[in-house]
C-alpha cells in the first residue's frame, strides 16, 4: 500500500534511469575518420569534382572604394 502512495516518485526514478540508458544504447561509437586521399583511386582515373572560379581582379582604387563603402554601411547598422 505504501508503494501506491509514492507511485509518482517511482515513475520519475524509473524515467531518470530508462531515458539515459536508452539514449546511450543507441549512441554511435566515437571513432576518427581518415580523410587522406586514396592514391589508388586517383591513379585509376576516378572522377573528381573540380570547381573553377573566375573573377576579375580589383585594382587598388576599386579596393579602397569598396572598403570605404563597407565601413560606411557597417557604421549605419550600429
């Protein structure tokens, strides 16, 4: 009869044990992955994604103009 009076405490205690145990049972094992290049894949001619970026270079006057505009716009947000 005494257990029925404290059923809420029994439920909370069971939940405090069951929830972390269930989480830890499903957690993946920690391991390090190696991202070194596979020389065999490179030598075999496997396709590799290549990104080409093309843009014109700014001269000194254009750089200073952009920097000046940037400081003006940054100051207006404060």
